């Protein structure tokens, strides 16, 4: 079960029950605390997520070393792209990170890109304009994959009913399936993602468990609506173990995060894309999708989850944010928790306020409490490690699933 974890005067309250034997602790280096699943602290009070960050910092050097690695990888990408229309598929959302990645791909790295966006019906109009402007100015084709509204909406309701924190798993699966589907259709071997552990950190597994079989199981438990069948070029919401094996092993499509090797400074990136690509700030990080307003609210009031504390901790480690500033806003109400936007999301889902409140009142769970592929994934550890070493899967995925799980 996912713990509803709160600090009381006489101890820690878990799921409404006082546990005086439990102690509350904050990392002495970042701002992650005892509310984070799987956290542990060394003798200096530093958390294991700081240790993971240090390990990743060594595995993925930036600066001149990072540039040399990227040059080698991009030469390989260009070689494999010969005779094809595109070298890479680039996932974009309209937010800062993905638009800056697209700028780098075209202007600095000289790759022929197709930009792919997945629209789940909750797009922020500002982010939509950002994507259109960036692709127009850079001369990049923008291919938007729009979800079947019935399926996308129902999957969101399913996870509210399942009472799990993975409220956006349907969209996450949709994004991945869109990227792999376009890559398969265009015979492109590389997908580029604009994430960076230096600015976002690595989320605990129970906060960000990715598993298409889990999605299908939860959907089957709470809805009679059939999901569209899988085809290689149009996967729909089908991205389980078998589908991932097909794309990564049989088709040899690789997912790559070039920002891991880059010197990425958010204010600098923002200045570049604002001046050159007519980019406009959507209002907050992750607010390229309006549904995140509802997600932030549910995470805070039901699960005591502060995703921003996770990314703030990464910025503290990276020297981009003062620790005292991050501490001051930890577990606070996030800027995008706009009651009007939350009401809009509830209305768009087609449920009443009473139904929404009833879902909030259900006992909290996480993916361990439901049917998933996790037992199979654990058994496949040697193969996943090998695939991560061959760059068929991101190395950070191996660390997340096997080193920093629950």
C-alpha cells in the first residue's frame, strides 16, 4: 500500500495511525525526506537519491567529455539515417525542456528530425502554440498523435478508481507508443527525449512505475470499453513487455537522452528558445498538460507526494537552486493547483464532483497492490541489464527498477 504519511507532534502518522517509533528525517544535502518511498540515509544524513545522482553524474559526463560522447553517437545516428527521410524522432510537449532539445537537435547537432507530440485532450493551448512556432521556425515536421478520446478519458478515470498515484500512466504510455509507432513507421532507429537527471532527478519507482500491462489490467478491472488492438505503426495504448521487446530488440529502436551529456542550464535554455523560437512559458514545469493541475492536487491531498521536491532536490544538487529556497516550498501547494483548472479537468472527464471526491476517499494503493509485469521484470534483470549496456534501454531505467525500487 502507498502510505499516507504525515508528520505529527508525537511521531509519524501513516494512513491515519500514529507511529511514535518512526522518525522524520530530511536529507542534509538535498530536500528529500522520509515521505519519499524507498529513501534511506547514510551516516552523514545524505539520502540514497543523492548517491544515485552522483553515480549518474559519473556515468554521464557533461562538458568536453560529454560533447565527445555525443559527437560519436550523433555520427552513428547520421550513418544509420542515410537513405531515410529522418535521423531521429524527437518527443515534444511544448515545455521548455523538449523545445530546447529540438533547438539543439537542429541548430547544434545537425540531425534531421521529425517532432512527435501526443495529445491526450488536455493540452495547454500555450504549449500547443510553442510546438507550432518551434517546428515552423526550425523547418521540422510536427506529427501530432491524438488519442482516442473515449480511451484516454476512461484510462484517467480507471486510475482514479484504482486509487493509485499513477494518474497519468495512460498519457505516459500514449507518449511512448506514439514515439515508437512513428519510429517504426518511418524506419527511424533513434528516439530522443529531453529529460535530464541533473534538473529532474530520478523519481521513486512507486511514484513513476511504467508498465503497459499494468495499464491494461487496471483498465480491465474498471471498464468494459475495449482498447484498440496493437499494430506496429499504431500501438494505441498498448506498450507492455511484448511490445517493448518488439520495438527495442526486433526493430532495434533506441531511446536516447542527449541532455544527460549536455551542460543544461534552464534560464539559459529559456532565453534561447524565447528569443529564437517565440516560446512562451506555459505557467509552470509540467503545465504543458492541464491535467497535471488535478494530478498535483490529488498527489498532495491523498498520497502526500511532492514531485516538485524531487526535481527541486536535483536542482539543489546541481547548484541551480538554494537549499533553503527548496525547503521553503517543500510540501506546499504548487502553483498549477488552480481550482478552476481542476474543475475543468473533472468536467472534461465527464464525472461529477461527488464522484471525484469518492475516488479521493478510497484507500491509497500503489502498483504493488495490483496486477503488473513487475514479477516478470524482476526475473528479467540480467536481460534488462544487458539491454541497457547495449543502449537498447536507458541505463537509468535499470537503476530505477532494480536499485531504487520500493
